[in-house]
């Protein structure tokens, strides 16, 4: 397991936002980021071949805009991580609204525990029945954590609210399935990152997310399909009992100061 390099006293922060045909939502998201208690050092919008005014919205807000022609959120997210200049990379979706202290809270977690490679935060639905938004979001994230956590053997990553150290991304960027448009990108990232690095929850990092993936059975089914596909493409190497055993042995060897075998994904 690679040892983390010490965090700087005040790491720089890049916010990465993949977008495709979400101009209105992107404007709302960028407006919320402009009101953060700790301003990000860089905001990077990755336009994944939008046909609407998403690119123009990013330019109007004065943020950095790059274009990614390869289809899929995995490709767009990876392009953003590659281009980011910050020590810490924060990721959210264009239809999200972060709490005013989101950047500050995530940065504080990074400074507090330099041995952690990534954090994943919570969420609250922005739409749907008002009284059900919080309990439904809690149930959704709990189910996600249980299902994905059982496949991973550790905490998952939630792409609408995550923090990632740049050195950790560089360690795994050649192994993620960035060119597969049907991969669940944050789950795929967690498979590779959690193999050698620590992922932790940052439950105090609040994020408003859209319920639209659940507005239709077809949309929800596609999301489930991507999750299942992402798990299966990592088999048989990451079949749960095999992965759990390997992770347990790797952590034991790390505590004892013994290098893990080279065949365990050097």
C-alpha cells in the first residue's frame, strides 16, 4: 500500500463538474459555488459534447472549460481530473447544489487526515415530495453504501459529492475504465482506489441532488444496469470473497511493514 505524502497546510482545490445538456442546472450549480465560504482555487467544467448552452454558461461564469468528445460520465470525469491543477479534486454533478460550506468542510477533512485518499459525502434530494426528500435520500444512500460496500469491501464513492487527492488520482488513472460509456464511474474509481488507499465518509459535507434519475423506471433501470456492469467487469479478480481476503491481507502486511506481493496490482 502506497504511503500518502503529507498534505500541505492549505491544499489548493479544484472543483470538477462533468456536464452534458444541463445548461440551466449548471448555472444554478455555479451560482452556489460562487457563494462558498471557502472559494475553490479553480472550477473546471467538462463539456461532454453538449448540444445546449452548457459551454456558454460555463464561460459566462468565468470558470475553466474543457471539451471531452468521448461519450460518458467516466470519460468526462477523468478528463477533468487529468486537467485539474488543485491538490484536492472535488467532484459534483451539474444538477447538484452544494451547501455553502461544502468546499470548506471537504478541505478540512483533507487537512485533518492526510492519510486518507478520498472522501464521500451525503446528500439531500432537491425535488420530489418535500416531506420525503430527506428520508428517501437517506434510504437511497444507505442502499448504495450497503450494496456497493459489499462488492468493494470498503466505503464506496458517491460521484455527486466526493473529494479526491490529486496524487491518488494519478495512481489509478491508467486503470479506470474511462472509455466505457456504460460504466458507473464513481463505483469503478472506488474499485481501483480502494485497492491500495483509504476512502472515508464525510457525512457533514452537505449536497443537494436531483431526483430525476428516479423519475422513470427506464432511467432507474439504466442506473442499475451500469452498477451491475461495473461490478462484473472487475470479476473474477474482484469477486467479493477474493477481494475481501486480498484487502485484509494487504492491510495486515501494511501494518507489519511488509510489502504486498507485486502481483496484487502494483
